[in-house]
C-alpha cells in the first residue's frame, strides 16, 4: 500500500491481488478482482496501472490493458 509503489507500479491480470482486509473496500482492488475474473474466462491482455484501475467505471468482456511491448505513456502534466 506504499503510495510510491502504487503510482509507479503495474499489475497484470494473472498476478496476485492484495488480500488485506482494509484493502477490500478500495475501488481499484475491487476492479482488479473483476478484471482477474474476466481474465480467467476470456484472457484479458496487457497491464494496468493504479491510475487506470481508479478510472475504470465498468468492467466487462473485451477490456484491455496497455500493451507491454509499447513504451509507457507519461502521466498528464509530466510530458515534455
């Protein structure tokens, strides 16, 4: 739950999700669980960032993360 790790980390749908009781009520953790469930059924591709997980309003079949083969997109305001 380190803020620096959250801001700069990435998560793939086949990776483990935090099981801490206090984390279960966080929106982005609930979205991770929904994406992981779809990944088991349909194979969700790509990775997700903390910001992406917080912006997702609806998780449904066809959701995709960022392509790991492409360079990361700089956060708004930090682009040169």
